[in-house]
C-alpha cells in the first residue's frame, strides 16, 4: 500500500548533500539552524550523517515495483555544524528548527520557509537532556499531527534522546486524553 500523497519528512541533522543518488531531487527545502556560518554551502552535509539518515529514509519509501518512484519530500534542516565548538548550543539549534516546522519564527530569521507539508521530523543525535525549549517546540507540533522520531544517545545508556522524547510525547498523550 502506497500513500496517496507525498510524505514530508524534515531531517534535523548535519545537513543533506542533495547530490547523493539516494536523495537527489527529493530535497525541496533547505535551511541552516547551525549558527552563523558563512559560505554558499550553509546546508551542505560535511559530516555525512544527515545524508546517511536521509538516504535510509528515502530507501524505506521506495516503490519496489518502480524504484524511481518515491513517496517523500525531504526538508533539510541543518542543526549540527561541521565542527561543534564549545560555544555551540545544539539544543538551541534543534528547538529553533522545531519551532520553524511548527510555524513559529524566533530571532532574526526573516526568510520564511514553508513547512506546512511536514508530516514527520527525524532527529538523530544524542543529548543528555531535553531542555524546555525543545520540549515546548515538540508540544507545538503535536496539534499539527507532526510525528517526531528520534534516535541517538550521548554515551549514557540511561538517558537518550529517544527515551526523553518518548517520555515527553507520552505525557502529551496523557494531557490530551485524560
């Protein structure tokens, strides 16, 4: 069974190299949330992780009978810079990207991107905690029926991005359906 429309998937990661064969012509929007880097390749993936994640997503959405037929549109939301410096606030980058998907712009971002067709947000990074800004942004996605999928850890087997997001979404379900 294949969807009757394209599925919009926002990939929050190190960027996406949209010239890669598995994602070529699938990226419809690019935005850099990774800080004040300069240059023409602000959303290009210099680490390869975001491209790998996008490629896995792309391969999962292939019509096996017609491999050139894919049912996704990718949104490249770069939240992790090539080199993470001590002053980089990855949680801030992630929360700003989530807020953008929710339709809320903060700070100096003047450029308006269209994320209304995003159905799923994929976050594949580790963190030891989810701050209030990320939790608030996730809650804003809930009424929009946007699913947040997360994987990763930060070397601590007890605390992972996945577990923290699952706990947050479970609490939102409880709040929504008493």
